[in-house]
C-alpha cells in the first residue's frame, strides 16, 4: 500500500498512516513525504507502536516504509515491554470550576513543568482540553515547548471531531482512546487533570 502525502503538513501524514495501518493485520505501508518535520514525526509514530521502518531519501522527497505485523521484523524489543514513568491525561482546558482561575492554574501547571524540567513522557488531551492544542494560541506555544523538551502530545480524535477542530491541530498528534487505555498498562503512573 502506498500513500502520497507530499504537500501535506503535520499531522495529516500521520493521520493517513494511522488510518491505513488500522485497516491491515500485517503488511508494508509506504508513505511519500516532502518535509522533514513529517518524516521525523512518522518515525516517532512508528517507533512508539513498535513498527519497523526504513527511510529512502530521494531528491525532493522521502519514502518511509512502515512494516506492521510480520514476526521477522528487525525490531526485537517491543515498545510495550519498556515501562514508562508518567502519562498525564487532561480533560479540561481549565483546572477546577472557576474558568478564570482555572486558566491561570492550568498555565501555572505547564509553566512549572517547563521550568523544573519535570515532564511526563506523554500528555493526552481530551474533552475541552483539545482547545489547548488547536485554537488557544497561548497554550499552543506552551505545548510546543513541552513537546520540544521530549514529551509526546496526543489530542483525542473523537473530541476534535466533536468540536469541529479536526483541521485545527497545531501541536502534537491526533490520538485515539488507545493512548489513554494503554496508559493503565504501559506507564508506572497515570494522572488525570480536569
């Protein structure tokens, strides 16, 4: 199977890859991309889910091959076998009931993580928290800093669709309920906020 994702900015190539891979038990998906950001994000995506991948560089684009389901993969260490420390699930764009105070507290929460360098391995945004990675410019810049410091950020795809924000994702990846369900098993600790 081959997808030509040239000209598409993130997260579209990842969404296309995730959709294609969800429809097969095993096989090879080739994605053609023409920007390095998409290439790096697709490589992270493949690694996260334990897929073997290969990259072929051409003059103006890359071909990324992702292998799913074959037992002969070179990737012998399962990503799921590595226990991670912390998953933070955020289900509101504010902390607490008072919106004004809650916004101040949410910003302080992220600012403190950045300043102290105490970051989770993954943040999953759901319900109204999807506004933080889509339409809230102040929090988009904060989340970009968190992501640059090594935290994976996923935003609930169902929630994006519900709020009509599917084309507005500005940071991180589109996620599924698998991300937080897996948190119960893949992480030492899962913290819910909101």
